[in-house]
């Protein structure tokens, strides 16, 4: 099932990152970089926007930030 993330008001890259997080569960930045192929600065900017839209949450464990996708509904 392919979801149209633009219906959530996401850009193509935001949708790409959000989709990866939905499938991965909580993740640090490194696996996201590998799966998305984005540059670190770009990925951090996208994650910041997704957090502002309340679609991604962030927590810190042992000094590392972990990102997790929130349910879009």
C-alpha cells in the first residue's frame, strides 16, 4: 500500500523520511542517512520540520537522539 504523504502536507523528501521511520521504528540518524541517501544537514532539517508538524518524536538515550514516527491520524 503506497501512502500519499502530500495529503499530510509533506514534501517529497519529508514523505521519504517519514515513510522510512514508519518502517524502522525508533532510529538514530545513521541508519536514516543510509536508507534515505540524504546529506546529514538535509536530513536534520527534514526531521526538524517533521517534529514541528508533530509527525516525528525525538528522545535521547545514552547521549544519542532517537527519532520515531508518530501515527498520522
